[in-house]
């Protein structure tokens, strides 16, 4: 039993190293990608801090393993559940039913927080869900909100790749253009010509929802349709377009 527990936490340490290395590789790949939009300093700092917090949590878990159940019957049930659940999760993965596999792995992690196979399976299915569905959409500069053709699922990671250019065209006198108070974005990162997005389910959501800058991968905060546009007060005189590749697990 002592050998099994020792081997178990060795797997945790190996998995922790794999997570850190994978995060480094992802960052390098993103930085070297010629057509990718790069996150700003604030976003980069947030991602690094999140990765550090996750790594610290795993270190704490690995260094403070919970005791196995003392009751022999409970321990047997515990082992049987983990073994059968892992078999079920792998079967769902084989069938590409990643949502079901993720649910099973999540249950395993809640029951056995230190089980490296469950952590690895959860990470693997999450990655698979990110790239399960794919949609290429064109965003015209001279139109208001445009349907991306994609319905996102709350909590799912969304990967985006953006290419293209567009022009913000205005005709004005020396006084410039005053943006009305009710048209000014709440997010100060949004400027004239910024590609923005909103997740909406009703016309009211679309009109009153809080748009966000679409320049990097994100987690869907709600389930709903993804709409895109250039931020501008009057887009009709603009020119150009953006091509946006969206990858995630879409709502069917």
C-alpha cells in the first residue's frame, strides 16, 4: 500500500511538471506565430499569475496528500469507483464525447484530488473541447453587429485567430468628432476600429450587453450566440474586413 501511495504522488509531480512545460510551450508558440494577435501586458500578467496560482495549488496538494479511507469496505468502493470511472471516461474520449468525458474526470478529481490520471484526463479533454468545433467568419467594417454563426457554451475555452485590416473613415471639420456619452464604451481598451464581441441570446442582450475586445483566447462567460463588429459610432463609411477563426465546443 505504501508503494502504491508513493507511486501515486510521484505521478502528481510528473503531471505538475508537464503542466508547467505545456504552458511554457504554448506561450512560446503564441509569441512566434506570425499572424496571431498578441495579448497586451495586462492580459499576459493575468495569464502568468493564473498559471502560477494553479501550479502552487498542485504543489500544495502533492505535498499534503489526504489519508486514504481507513474503513476497508469504503476503501474498496473508492478504488472500484475510480477504476470504473476512468474506464468510462476513456470510452467517452474514444467516442469523442468530450463533454461527458470531462464530467466524469471532474467527478474523479472531486473524489480524488491528487489522482494524476484524472487531472491529466481533465486537462486533455479540455484541450480537445477547445478545438472540437471550428468556424471561419468574416466581419465587415461597414456593418453593425454581425452573427458569427457560432453559439458558445458557458465555461468552454474559445480559441481565436484573427487576420485582416480595415479603415475607419470619418469626414470632419477642425473640431473633430465628439462621441456621445451613451456611445462611449465602458471598457477603456475599446477604441475606434477595435474588433469587439458580445454573447447574446435576445435583441436586448445585443443592445445592452457589455462588449469585450476580441484579441485573444477566452472562456465563454455565458451560453449564447457570438456577435462581432468593429467599434464605431456610424460604421457605414468604413472599409475592409477581418477574418476570424473560432475554435471551441459549440452549442448544438
